């Protein structure tokens, strides 16, 4: 599928709209005690796919933390609940077998939970990568404030940042299905369009639906950071190409052989999903129409087709 303004079918963006290869950025010292990259969202837009391909594919250029979402940068006193929970399982002799580096990373990371955020200590966690590339895949970072973005960019000026982008209505519904699976969504709302509309208008699901705002905040607060977006559409349609593009952007060699994990692997492929009623879909389209149009203008590529998909 051709992209807007780029010979590659995989659309990308840099902060100043120049091709990414000309984006000013100093070479990053691989192996330094700091993350090489961040994934800053979106939730339900293939961030798990990105983590799995970097963690479990066996690619020799990457070492990933044993927990997908560190959630360290989002709070003045990070709770790091996923990390703490994983360490508790480890201490009880439960969970998957892990390497010495994984154990050390988890123990040190859990010790930071509840303490004031410290970017030096956060960066030091990534020394466990050795001479490989590593980063933090936390979709909640899409809600980082401009001040927090500036702090991160100031401490890690050579970091690369990527954003997974998905059509807003599809993304929101997938998010609702995920909440339903963990008993955090009242399906009775789907039987009353007015109640659902009122609920969705102030929900965390809607607040997580604005990919254009994420890019714009990074553009304003950290204009020299190398930034790129990837489409969920491309992951679904051509995962091998999407994986190669992601690895190349992060500084790895996409031609190196990894393990046996297929590029299209989706560990949630069999997860139960709710049927989307037409009336509820109409509410989502109405409330996300501005974002659908903004995505078409800002991201181009597949996003240019999204307004027509919903009759906008």
C-alpha cells in the first residue's frame, strides 16, 4: 500500500518532516547505561508484537528487559507494578526460567518501585544489555506530559522513539475488548447508546486514542529526537517487512537470522472479542472523527483511507 510522500510502503515521520535518514542525531554508544529506544504507544496497536519480535525472536542485536512495560517514566514515584509482580513470582519459584541478566535487571528495577523517579538509576538498568540494543516498550508513555518528554530527551538525547499507530475506532474497540477480558468493562453499557456515549466521552479508553497528540507533543518538546511511527495495518498485512523496518530504525541489522518466532506471531490471536454493535460504532466514529481526520493529515499512508472507511 503506497504511503504519502515516501517511496516506501511503510510510512514514517521525523519531527521536522524531513526523511528520517537525514534527521540530526549523534551516534549512540551501544552498551551505555541507558535505553537505546522507547516505544511510546499506542495501546492495542501492536506494541506487544514489537516487544515479542525484539525479545523473543532471538535477534542477536537486541537484549530486551524481561518485563514488557516498565512504566517508570510515567510517574514521579513509579509503582512499576508489572516488575514487582514478576519479582514476587520469581521469589516464589514461579514463572519462566530467566537468565542471570534478567534476574539482576528485575531485582534492581523492583528496588526502584515507589521511590522518587531517578533517570540515572533508570538508565543504569540498561547496562545489562551489554553490547546489544535495548529499550522500554511501555504504551502508557503516550500520555507523557511535555515536561516529562523534555526531561527524558535532555537525559537521553540519542534515544530513538517509535509510535505504533492504529485506526482510532478499531483501536478503541480493541481496547474495550481487552478491558472486558479482565473484567474492567460493563457490557451492559453496550445496550444503551446514550449511556455508552456518556461513559466513553470521559473514559481512559478515549484518552488513549489520540496518536496525533503523542507525535505533536514529542515534536514540540523534543524536536531533535529521532522519532518514527509504524502502522498496525502494515504489521497485519506484511509483518516480515514491518519487522525489518522496525529493526533497522532501532539500529539493528534486519538481515541477521533470529530464532523461530514468526514475524506475524500474535500471542493474543485467540483472545475472546466482543461483537461491535452498529450503534456503538457510530458513537465511536462521532467522538473520534477529529482524530481520524487529523491522522489522515499527519500520518498519511493507510491513515488517508480512514475517513472514507467511516463515511466521513
